C-alpha cells in the first residue's frame, strides 16, 4: 500500500459538533444524560469533557482518558481513535506514547493492589498473633489429655472472634437459640418446618453486612428436644 492509499484509508477529521454528537451517543448507551453527569461519574473536570468534545485528546492525561473510557465502557484505544482531532495527530504518531503511559498506570495500580493486600494480611496476622502462638500448644495438650475441660480453650478463640467483628462479620444467631424459622437465613438439618415455626440453632451462620455468607443450620424444636 503506497502513501497515498494509507492517507485515503484514514478516517476523516471530525468537527467539534460531530465529536460532541458521538460522545452524546456513547453517553446514552451507558445511561448518562448530560456532560456534567459524565464528569461526575468519571471524577474529572468539565474542562476535560470539553477537550474531549474538541478532539484535544493529545492534551489530556492518560489517567483522565482511562477514567472516561471505563465510564463510557469503551477501550482506551477506541476512545483515543474516536476523539482524536488534528491537534492530536503529532502525539498519536509518537511511538506508543499513550500506550506506554497506560501500561505504566496499570503497573502502578497493580503495585498499589499488592501493597494493600500485604497491609491487609499483616494487619490480620497481628490481630491473630496470640492465637497463632497459643493455639497449637493448646491443641497438643488437649490431645495428650482428653479430660482437659474444653472451656479452658475458649479464651484462645477470642482473637478470631475479634477479627471477624472487625471485618463486620456477624453471627445470625447463637448456637442453642430458639427462633422463628426463616428459609432465607436458616437451613434445616432434619424434619420439616414452615416459615415462622420454632427452630433451634445447631450450627450458627454468618452475614457480612447485607451479604449472607452461610445460613444457620437448624432443627425443628420438637425434633431437637426429643
């Protein structure tokens, strides 16, 4: 393909009005009705939206373009190709300028995620330090002496309970509690029960905020007391 063919294969430069119309069409697909709504959703300034409408992609930071591409649900390359005006051609012709910056940001975000995960692990281990130290010894003593009262082991579990509390994990109900049967929160171990029937909690379940982690396992009161 010669230079003339390459030139003719390029998309013609779009005017500001055409770029604005293209942006509005993409916004409608993701349920955004105004440029202010787009700016708020992407957490960018209205000035950045105006630059996009004028095709001044080359004057925008890659971090800003990345935010906009995520909100508009298009790839970064597609966003750049669609909203590139004449003023950006020199930038786009530089060897992978935007791509390199995008990759740098991805690496930075990945490093931040790794740092946060390590901090989370370290914080959790500090919370569990006393349990990690004492539990293996207590478990060994229990194996050596089956007559050891289990109640003496309960204080060792306290760090685990504190960690779950710190994470916002809550028990649905304590073991042995009698309460009305709710199939959303309870799982029958035996027998049958209708919503509202009295049941006894055999194994507790857990919720994390509004999310159900594990239903409590229950038995009808008549069966559990037999």
